């Protein structure tokens, strides 16, 4: 986080802004190193339920093209939700349509295109205004969202998909703490929205502590109108949830379910508040 950044008025409850811009070029380079190192058989391995490594790489490319179309080119055409279709259903539908359409593209051509377009996306983010209004972030409960949150959200998606590819081919999660620290910080911005239906006296605090070099501490405070990450710590919180970094990112990305994360967590204080905090999800799910 950059302490020199000023938050957008009215959104201070999201916490201090995150500047993920310097990480996109390195994340892009890491993705390309992973993809160019794959054996031919690796592309057919399952990366997430229902999608192969090739499918997931095609999905990332679709996200790249969408970002350039909206934010660089001002392109507003494209699919729209069907009548009565929820955001989640719409997103899953168009993602699958894109992946299906790209089944005719070879891994080599897909990799070359990802290299070209991904570098353009990294350049776009590097030049972006962190405080400009941007796409909503549904899991944080804000629409429009400031670019700092929207861009950080994209970094979490690209990083998570790279880990899913690595895991599919037996490489394990990238241990580098710098990008994971930003991913975790971004994911935790879902905590106020997660607790939105939890009634508690004003001043009640719920703290999530993530261990390890990429970890940190996030405290949500009940303010009467909403839960907020911007309030000062007021002493002993009503509930503390302690997680290791691997459990935390996998929970937020729904790679594991809340009950599994809670079983691994250390909990102090109010168990019901801890269970509510462990329902956090930081993707369109």
C-alpha cells in the first residue's frame, strides 16, 4: 500500500488504497515463463473443475482483451445479461462461451497471443489513474469501484489462475511473497461486504490475521451503517481469526470451502463472528 494515496470520498471503509500497478509486468512475465515451460500433455490437464490448462489460459486471454477494449479503446459492444440473468450466471456463461470458441486455437498460438496482449495490459495498468472510477467489484460491494481496487482485483485473478496452472502441472504455488501480499490485501477488502448482514453493536471489531511473510492483519469494525476497514483498533476485538497464507487465498478464491478453512483456523473470542468472517469470498462465485 502507498500511504501517499488518498482514498475516494465515501469509500474509506474499503481501507487504504492498494497500488498493484508495478506488479503486472512481473506477473505477466511469470505467466509466460510457466506457459512456455509446459510439455504438450500439460495443456490437457485439469486446472479447475471443467477446464483444462489450455481452457484457463484462454480465459485469461479473454480477460486481457476485455480490459483493453473497455479501458484503452472505449469499446462498449459485446455480450449483455439475458433478461433475469444474475451477474454470476452471466459472467460464467460468457466465460464458457469464450473458452469454447477458443478450442480451435493451438497452445502455441494461444501462448504467443497471451504474450503480446498481456504486455499491453501491463502497460495499460502502469499508466492508469488509481482514483478514476472503474468497473464495480461485486464481492466488495462497490460499483463503480475506484481503479485501485479494480486493478488490484485483476491482479488477484491473474495470480490465482497462474497458481491453478502451476498446480495442475505439479509445480505448486509460487512462494514469492511480494505478489501474494498484494493478493491477500486485496482479497481482504471483501471483509466488510462479507459481514454486511451481521448485526453487532457499534464498535464491535472482527480481526483476520494471516501469518507468514505475505500476511498481515485486517480489522473490520461495525459502524452502524456498515462494517469498515478504516476505523482505528479499539483494543481487544470481539473475534480474531488466524489463518496461514495458503488457506487464506484459497478460501477467498473458493479453492476450499469456509468449513475447511475454519477447521484450519485459530479462533479467539466470538465463534459466530469468526464463522461469518470465514464466509469471505473474493471472486464472482
